[in-house]
């Protein structure tokens, strides 16, 4: 089932820089809501890179209490961290290595023998932070960042994949990607991603307009199944990505 529009808020901003700044503001506000250990789940791709680079600069950097914020990944390609395809590698280069204590960065262990083994190991690590069931409060994450691919996938949960129906495991190995790069992946599952105070989708560029039009019109795409179980689900779009017929009752221009 897709996320009902009533459970989803859509905000349209001017361009990529505005999108990064708005996302940075939301991230910092979400951190400020939790005076204890904070857990942020990062996504890969080109759109969040601008956000990540922003977090390493002032005035944003000074507003983050780096010692108590832990950083995780929604998914990653099954490649070494120094490979150009690595999501955590991109995030490390953009801001984590310069700003975050190394012990607070929790990469998917792509050095494991197989994606399934990496998934099992990462699930154990996540469970060391969250000993209750995923549907129990407080949630595993304070904020989960997401995106949407050209086929409607999110994280590495692709259309028609068995992983879409996974309700027990928190993390799965993904043997085959639906879009380039065609390398195996490791991905958090919907129940794990849903255990968050806020799920924030970042979508930028006119190449995303067609898939967003399909998604926001109610097509059952993986990205539309993803939502915060009890928290906020926000789609943050720039004007280039926003469908022309976007429902104005769920959009606010900034």
C-alpha cells in the first residue's frame, strides 16, 4: 500500500540550494528535540550531497552537537568504502570525516563476505542501539533521509522485489539492482526505516519530475510505501522536480 496523502506533507522550495538549507534546518531542529543520543540515518545519491557539504560549513556545523549524534545508512552498494560508488564514502568525504567522531559513524560492513552477511551484521549493530521491537517508542531513529529513484525505488528497495514484503528482518542483502550501478546492495527494510521521528525525502531536478508525478498520483511504488510509523513523513522537492499538478493542499512554497 502506498502512503496515504493525508500522512504525507509535501513542501516545494525554489532550487537545490534552498532544498539543502531547508533540509539542514529540519535536521538541526530534529536533533534539538532530543537532548540525549541522536540517531540520523543518511541516504546516498547526488541530491543529499549538497546537504552533507552544507553541514560541514558554518553556521550549520556549530549547531550540531557532534559528540552525541550517531550516523547510519539507509542502504549502500556492496563495494569498499573508498569506491566511488559507496554511499558512506560520499558522506564521509562530504562531512563525516571532518566533523563526526569516528565511533559515531556506523557504516554498513561491505567488507563482509556477502551482502546477506553484511545485512546480518548491520542488523545486530542496529539492535544494540534499539533493544525493543521496532514498533515500540521511542523510535530507532530521530530522522531518516530518503530519496526516490527513476523507477520509484527508495533506499535499495526496488519495484517487485521480495524485500518489499519483508516484515521480520531489519536489513536485507539485495542481490540485483534494478537501475545502474548494477552492483549488489544492502538495505534497511520498511519496518526499520519507519521507526523514526521524521522521514524526510529529498528530491531535486527535472529528471525526477516524471517519477514524482507517478508517485504522488498514487501509483504503488516502493518510495510511496515508505513512511514514518508514528512520526512525520515529509517530501521536500525543488521546483524543477515538482509535478505541475501537485496537490496544493499538501504543498507549501518557500
